[in-house]
């Protein structure tokens, strides 16, 4: 078993299937206390260091613990809002500099294998290093090549790796041993494949399945979505369209929108609890009266399945609906991460 460490852990969703693939996570770091507690509930055998890695006191503890625990693997998923198209795309966002802390951690711990995940924008953005702006990709390549690491990177989509959700991410596979190859693509899994067997629910309704309960919505939102076909936005409706005082609301064509049944889901965001946000509404089914069922956002169970998590994911009892939705919206999908781990170079056991 290889011991591993996770930086910027969120709640460890990406690590869900690591142990069955020979990696036991024994050390983690996360900034937000609620997420630290969530992580500790999911991984009671791992030591969670809760705090800001940019503070030397936290950074030094992590380096010390990494060495003491005999870790050989590192996964790092620095917060990406500063480089995300869903964010401000701000080159000076302080969170973009967390990659510098990640590289410094690598320099001090020298893991055998490293998996870094971020938004595709990381390949275009620059950061200020010692007063000079350099592309992040050039910085990573330069610093780690000096340490004789093999570096492989590309923009991949979670939908190609066992996840019923389109989610494009920059993936860095870094190894001491040899070039860490990307896995072969897998067949697409559609929304219908993933959640088509679940019972229909309307706003506020509950089912007898764990985590499959519908949020309660504004009556106008329900009306608009009842008249919106699968895969379409209510903004295109001729009668029942989003309006304020009778005037049509202007918005992106991804808002007030139902997802498609026969494709992977669009990227699940942190705002997955709002009908008026991006691509959040259940596909629905055409009813005899010409309206569509399931005028609501996806349930927690539907989100779990579309993220690649098991139905019996061990969610803490005190985790709020909003917290669960947020951590899923920021997740590195676990089947996506698992596929990368399965091609990871391993040190040969010369003793057989």
C-alpha cells in the first residue's frame, strides 16, 4: 500500500476509490473548517491539518507529517476560481499563487508520484514569481524538471473517464519513474443511464430513497419550468418565460435550463441548488397535459450519481444540504481521479 497526502482537499471526493487502487491517504490539508470535519468523517484514519497552507506554521507541519508518515504520493487541487471561466479570470487573484506553495511542498517532500488537477485556464495564466510574470505551465515544468520529474499534462474531460458529467480539467501526471501515461477513454455515460431509474419528484416532494428529496422552489420558477422541454431553457418559451413584472428577464441560455437525458450532464457548479443558475434543472418527462415533470433542481442522490459517487456515500449527519451541494460542485470527480491512478507508475518490487 502506498501512503498519500492531499492538499486543498475539499472533503476528499476525488479520493473515494484510491484505497482499492493501492493508495491509502494518511494526511490532508483543507482551509475551511466545515470541510475539514467532513473529510475527517469520511477518512477517520487520515490526519487532517486544517488551516492555511500559505502560513509557514501549517506548511511546516504538513512537510514534517508527510515525511514522518512515509508518504510517497501527493494529490493537489489548488482552488481555481481566479482562473475559472465561471470566475473573474483575474491574473492577480491571490489563489492563483497557491501553485507556488504546491511546488515548494513538492521540493521539500519529493513524492514519487504527483497528481495535480485544475481548470483548463491554468495552461494560459501567468503568475508573478520573484517580480517576473511567467506562465504557470512554464513555472511548473521548469521547477520540476530540475528535480528530474517526468511531466505529462493535458486538458481532459471527466465524461471520458467513467463520469456521467462533462467537466474539463487540466491534469498533470508527474512521476519520478517514467512518463505517467493518460488512461484510455471510456464510453460515455448519459444522464438517463445514471439517474433514469429514480422516481419522479416535484418541488418539495420526498421519496423513500436516501438523499432523493426535491428542494422547494418559487411557484413562478415551477410554472416556467413545467412548460420547458427537456434540454431547453425557459427563456425561449413564448408564454411561460422568466419575467419580472411582465417583462422578460434577460439571461444566458444556460439559465432556467433543463439538462438532456441522452448526454452526460453539464458541469455541476457550486450553485447547483438554483433553478435560475446554470444547467441545474432535471430533464423532466412529457406529461399528458403537455407540460413536463420534475420542475426542480437535481436531488442530492442525482448529484452523487452524476459525480460518480456511490448511492451510499457516507455523508455526515450534520452536513447541510447547501454544504453537500457546494462540495460536490467543486469536486474532482472520483472516477476521473481513479482512472488517472490506475496508470500510475509503481516502484518495482525487486524481491518479487
